[in-house]
C-alpha cells in the first residue's frame, strides 16, 4: 500500500472527534462534500469502513476506533509542534460557554477584555453540552457550571451560584406589595431542578399544593417571570442584571447557595497557550470582582446555604 495522504488522516481525526462532517469541514476550510470524498477515499484505500453514517452525524466503527487510537496522539503532537510557528495562534482563544452564562454574565464584560488585551482574538462557541477536548481539539477552554470535576482537565473555580425568589414588578403590584416572610397565595413557577424543595426545607416555607406552571428550560422560566406569570427561584448569575435595572424584583432577603459553581475548565495542552493564560488571568479577576460585589443590589442580604 502506498503511503496514506496526511490530509485524509487529518480529516479522519477531526471527523472522529467532532462526530460531524460539517464541523470538521469548517475547521479544515473544506466543503462537506470534499471532506466526505476524502473519508470514502481513505476507507477504500484501507479496505475498511471507518464510520457508520446516521441522520445525526457519524460514529466510529470498531476499525475506525482502532485507527483513531493508533494515530490520534501523533496528530496532536504534530498540531502542537506546528502551533509554535503560527504567528496568530497564541493570540487566538476558542471558548466553549453555556448560552445563558454567555448572554447574562460573560458578554457584558468582554469590552473590558478588549480594553486590557486588544491583541486577543476570542471565539465563543455556545453550547449546553460539556465539551470533550479530545474530540474538539480546536477548543482551548470552557466556561462550565457543575461540581468542579471533569475528566482529564484542570478547573479553576470562578464563583458560586445562588437562588433567590424573583417576580416582575407588575406581579408585585397585583399582589399588593412584597410578601414578607411567606409566599402563601402567590403563584409559583416550578423549575427544572426542583429547588423549591430546598428552599422550603431551609426556610420553613410550606410547599404549594400545585405550581402554576413548570418549565424544563431555565431561560423559558425566567421569561415567564418577566411577563408576570408567577414567582420563580432564579439563578442570581442570570437574574442579577435584570434585578439591578428594575425588570425583576427579589421578594425576600434570603438566598441559597447551591452545590454547583462556575469554573474555567481546560485541558493540559492549554497550559502552554499564552493567549489562554492572559484570558484566564483576566477572567479570574472579573470573577473576584463579581463575588466581592454580591452584597450590593436590590434586597440581597442574608445568606443561607444548601447542604
């Protein structure tokens, strides 16, 4: 067998790691048709099927998985070695981030990043999925929400998350003012994580016999609150800017710290990336400033903690 073209092997590795021809083709600056032709040509030369094709993407066959295991780390080594000679590489940072966190917390702060590091080129990939750095080698870091433990990565804790009961000012007016120590009689909205149970246990509030509505999406829940539908336990990171501008009202001084927190997550290869180091330093400073300011804002006083 003649030597296999490196371009076909590179295409194979990227498709294997992303699971999508379209995403791999974009990274290689190829059309999906051209990349698909390369993969089929590689399969023909090897005499083996490397992928199972499906409506939602491709998955490796056993032969494909064996090939990826054999050559994947070599491809990473070549990529890292060549990266030293790419003039723009160290100023380009690709970040995977939750859409809700991007819009409510990160994006409003990015002008300060540009002011401090105008040389950085930041690419944001919004996704609710936890990024697999092995399958997506072009992603340098991730902004994630969880317990702080992800396989084969390092994680810097940024800040905690708190929940508070929030409502629209229009609902507060309809109900005759703030509720005081009890939410009895107020229309409550269920949330996807069932935080009302924790709230009731921590503050001795009886659980309602029913909720006006339940939502499996946090952004939809917050939208319903803005429209005056009812009261929800809102995540402070998402709701704080709306509280401070008067679009939402916090109904009591108590707040609960939840078990999860926000982290900057990155693979070992990103530790030598100077652009990631500059972005990380800036983000940690922003996180410290945010935490120091948590005592400010509308009716945010006492602290309680989830077990």
